[in-house]
C-alpha cells in the first residue's frame, strides 16, 4: 500500500512540474521573426532618397507584456531578426515619421503568432518614412 501511495505522489509531482514548466511567449526557444525595413526619406515635403535602412530600431512585445520586451537594430541591408523565441503571440513595431513637420509620427505594428517551436516568420518589407533636415 505504501508503494502505491508513493507512486501516486511521484506521478502527481511529475505532472505538476511538467504543467508548471510550460512557458509562454518570449526568449528561450528556437523560432525566429525576421523582416526588412525600407525607408523613404523626405527633406521638408520633398522625397529625397529611399532604400533599405541600417541601424534602425525595431521593437518586440512578448505575449501580453506591456512596454518593450526587446529591440534590435537592422543590419546594413535593413534586415532585422528576433531569434530564440518560443511559441506564442508577438507584436513587432517600428516608428515612421510623417511627411509634415506638424503631424505626429506613426507606429507600424505587425502582430504574429509562432505556433511551431522552430518556425521562422518573415514579416517581409516594412515601409517607413524618415525625415532629415
């Protein structure tokens, strides 16, 4: 009888540990979210140049967290990557300038769900505006 009770307790503890260790969105996995940032630059109201932009901040939010969970800068060709993510919901965003000096900047938001632990999600090209004086 004692062996049966010990076995039940051991199975219960193991079940609790396995359920309690389930992790939500965030770092610690093998999935990736990637994309490219294409910027159109305006000098006053005139388009001056455009292309993929390097060293531009891209932000991510893990699951239901508030605020910035992490950020990365694009490489020289405009590519960004958030590596080592787990299954879950993510929000990726960048800031884009408006063409006028009198209008507030905007946020471009992409929501994505990682459903496979080794999935790579490509958000494609995200177009933004920049402004140089």
